[in-house]
């Protein structure tokens, strides 16, 4: 008869009752090919009698109350009633009775459990299984109700390796230290539909609730899942001590009970590379919700990776703090931060941060940086990226850039469209009309709807600011840095600003002491004062078109000497040398979009400049006409 069992210590299973099959009968194990059928009463006796490389059939539905040590190559299979063939019946299991470890693999042995479970183990390392040396393959097996200091379910030592295949599950295990489900100092492969945790009761650990990797390596394949676990840091996965975690696919976290409590993946002084799959619906009350790279760790979220619907207190999707470097090329969407950095928060990174070909969409921060909060890295590069429809409760709906390193050095940030097709965006066919490879679109904040920067040395090129909203600085906000005695500078080139909204204030706001310089700027159809330089602001606009319904405010004289610029929106302005006031730029619509110029239909804007950039916002070459002169604005007539 099945036995009802209530786990005495598991914090998640205090009310859980699990039915386990009955104990072993007199003879419940057979050795394949021996012709003896069920001829062994214990696993230990069968293991001792078996030659290396043998297959043992365990009668289905039977529990073996043993502490098994295997030091030779063996395969243990769920067998039929006569122990001479495999069976698809109820799994047999090795039961630790909450006082001992059911299985240890040693002496370099290669051991396979095929539909054989491990349950109710207890040990310091590896509650249900320890791979001291050799390998353990779990195929369509279950590992559950184990308790340990490290590796509540499975502990893989430095000389060991493990593979979780098929429908294998590691659930309901607890570690008071690290790795509630699995602890890896050696190697782990998580394959097929194997799962660490589940939606009802996952694994729990002090860190790495599902999986902890300390100095070892682990690879997660498409189809695998790490869900419903708890631990901080790393409710799903924690990687430390030069460990490596490669995520090729699968999912970490999920809706409802599949959420990991604690960030999805945490990497400290270790490497995390994500090439595919999803990290989603994880919740952290201490740091980033989806991914945290910290304490000299490195991270790369590449390819078709998707980080979404996570919740954290600093970096809803991703938090990179005191790390070595970070690369983002995947999608970061629909994450929430109760602090700053709804999608991404970066601070105090020793090396580069590269954000290339990414989508940072629909994230929310209660503080600053709805899409991305960026500060404290030696260099930041954003290329061919959409940062759209994000919301910040305070500053920087799309991007908040606090460009200051510890020690006072300014960070170099450059945001641009791709310079080549190989960088991920082809305007000849991959982007729809009126869309751009580099966008800040539809973001919202109290100040700085698209962009807010403080203590910055930043440049934005080949980028469109469209439909951003804020009470001040709907598209761009450069606050006054003079109280700190530091510069705050932004350079714009080949930039379109259109349909941004600040009905009671300004679209681009440059406060005293801040500096905005712009070349080949097209600014049109915005709501609010388009361009507002305060009295002591610095900068100027060249080779640009400012064609708006409301006048700009230029408190500082000569802010717009504006060589080769046409405008209708500068209060008190007049035409003069290289300036055209009130001259219609004669925009046309092309297959690429609005606000373009035509060599014949736009004589007021075409061939008006004697110098300029080498390409335009559409990546078309400049100059394009036979006169070898440049057009005003962000687009060159072709």
C-alpha cells in the first residue's frame, strides 16, 4: 500500500502530503541478460553482482530504502513485474527516509537512472544524490523531497557531471545554503523538457533556489525549465566563483506559480551567456527581477533571448552592478522596477556596456529610467536599438543617463543607428515606413520623456525621437549641472524629433550650464515649445530644419547662429547669413516615410549647405546631388 508522508522541515511543504509506493518486496531487482528475473532483494546486492556496463531492472512501483553507492558503469531502469524488461508503469524509487542520501556515484562511474526516482534524502552535500566523480544521467526520472546544506536535490562535485534528460523533474528539495534543486561544482546539462522546480512547490535555497553553480559549468537547452523556486540571490539560478552558465533556450520563470522568488539569474564573479529562451515573471525584493550581474561578473543577453514581465527594486528586467562588462542584444519588455531602471539598470561597471540591436519596450520604473537607467560604466554604446513605450515616474522615460564614474570621470555614451547592414538593420527592406533602426518612441516621464541626462558627455546619431511625453522636456531634458561644477553635454546628429508632446512646457529643454549641439536635425509637428535654451545654456544648431507650430524660446543670444538652418519657430528670429526664417522646408513623403526631401520638390532645403555629415538618418550617403552640397535636416534627398 502507498504510504502517506508529510515532510518534517521543508518550508514550502508543511501542508503537502505525498503518496509514495510501498517498500521493496523479497526480490525486486534483476540483471538484464542474467536469466534470473527478480533475483535480488536489495539494490546493493544487485549492484555488487552486476558486471560493469550492466542494466538492472527495478520492479515498477517499489521503494528501495537504501543508501546506494555505485562505483561502476550501470543503468537502472524501471522494470516489469518479472524484472526482465523495461516497464512504463509507476516509477520505482530509492528512498532516503529523511535520514540518508539515496545515491552516490563515485570512482568515475557512468550511471543512468531511467524512470527511477530519488526521494526523501538527507545529507550535507546532495540530499538525494551526490556525484563525487563520474557522471549521472537522469532520464524521465524525479528527484524530490531532499534536504541538504548544499544541493538539496543533487550535488555535482568538481570531478562529476550530470545530465537531466527527457521529462526529468527536480522538485520540492531544500538547501539551507546553496542550490535548493541542484548544486554544481562540476558540469551539468539540462536537456529536453527537464525541469528544476514546478508551479506547485519548487525548490528552496539560501541562494540559487533552483540551481547554484559554484566554479562549475551548466548548459540549459531549449525545452528545459527552471520554475517556481525561491532563493536570494538567484531564485532560479545563482552563478558564482568563476562559474559559467550558458542558456541556449528554455525558460526561467513563468506566470503564476512558475515565477521564481528572487531574480531569475544572478551572476557574481562568474559568466552568464544567454543565446535564447525566456527569463520571465520572476520577482526580487532585493535587486533586479530577471537578471542580476554583480561583483565582477560578466553577462551577455544575445540572439533571440527575451527577458519579460519580471519585477525588481532596481532593474526590473536586468540589473548590472559592479560588474566587468555587459552586452545586450535581446528583447527586454514589460518589466517593472519599484526603484529605477524599469527594463535595465547599469551602475559602476568596470568595462564596456554594449546594447546592440535590442528592443527595450513597455517597461516601467517608479523612479528614473523607464526603459534604461545608465550610470557608472567606462563606455556605453547603444546601436540600432528600439527604446519605446517605457514609463518613468520621475526622470527619463526612455533613458536616464547619469554619466559619472566613481572618481569624477565622465562616461562616453554613443547612441546611433547601425552603420552597416551586418549590425542588424537594413533600411532597404527590414524597417517599415516611418520606423527607424534607432528609436526613442512613445516614452513617458515627469521630466525628460525620451532622454534625461545629468553629468553627461553623450552623442546621439541616426535616431528618431517620436511621440515622447513629459511635463518638461518631452523628447530631451538637460538639467542644470552647475551646482556640482560638472558639464552636461549632448550632441545630436541626423536626428528626427516629431510629434513629441509637452503641452504646457517644452519639447527639448536645455537648462543653465548644460550644452546641446545639433547638426542635421529635423524637428516638426511637436506639441509645446520646441526648443528651449535657458539664459546660460550653451550650444547651437547647424544644418537643421525646425518647422513647428509654436515658437521656440531662446533666452541666450546667439544660441542659434545656426549656419545653414531654416526655421519658423524661433521667437524674434530673422533671416540672415546662412539662416532662413519662415521658409517652408517643403517636406515630401517617400516609401521610407514623412519629413523627407526631394531634389526637385524641395529647393528650399536641398543643396543649401557647404559641409555636413557623410550619411543621413536613413543611412543614405551625403551629399547626394551633383552639386556636392549638403541638404538641411536629418534626411538627404536621393
